[in-house]
C-alpha cells in the first residue's frame, strides 16, 4: 500500500509494521526503534548481518539523546548544534534500553535528525526514533524513487510513504564520539572536518 498520509504511516509503525519513507538522501525502511519484533522482522527481511548496527532517525535532538548513555558527550552536543537537521549520523554509547539489534556487536547507537521534514515528522508522530536503514535488500543499491523500490521488498512491508523523488547523492556521514575523540566511520554528505 502506498500513501501520502504520514499519520497513517505512524500508526503502522506503532502497530509493529514496516514503512518505506523518504529521507534527505534515499528511501529508508522504518521500524519503531522500541519495537523488538518489528526490528527482528526488518533485519530478517533485509538479510542483515546481526552484528551490523542499524542507524536511527529522530524527530529532534531530545528524541536522539534519549538513545544515548548520559551524560551525552559535549562533542556530540557541538555536532548537533552545527549539523542538525542534516545528513550527519552521530554514534555514541547507547542507553541500556536500546535493543541489541540496533547496536549490533557494539555498545553504541547511531542516530540523526534528518533535513527531510517528512522523515522527522514520521518519527515524531510514531512516538520515538525509527530505523534509517535503506529501503533495499542487503548489498543492493539504495533508491531515490518509489517506483524503484524492489517489488519483493514492497510486498513484505506494510506501507510506502511516497514523498516523491529524493536527491540521492552521498549517504549520511557517520561519526563516532568516543570520549574526547571524533572518529569518522563513514565519509558522506557532511564534512565534519571542514
């Protein structure tokens, strides 16, 4: 099912479903971060290695910081102030309640507040952070249009939130904050060194 209704998509997520949705780069696949069953379904559908973490999207900095161990490092706060909303995923030590399917083999979780207003609104209406993994099967290229979503994937999810074509380009930059260190894990759309 395809829809423009963000509220309908948020209801699907609250009910344990999976939703394809637009971000500031590519289409993502959302499950509510607090729903262990939905996360397991997402990981199985994508064929993801359980050791590989799943990044998240939050509606705002407060939602994002609820995923991290307190106190949030000052370096993370500086990155938030400078680059959010935007294509920067910040990885910090995870709070105890964060599902192991999100952290993979690490004790950290990555989250961003995206520049795409539909993605932020979806996380807000769903009531918590959502997964930001690309709407494709593991190893396949990400897509910028609903028409290019893999038919086999669409057949196994609950809703496609059509926000039109996304810009594509570089994925979000992935930066880990570990103590006083900033470590670029993946170069991407945002240059944190500049």
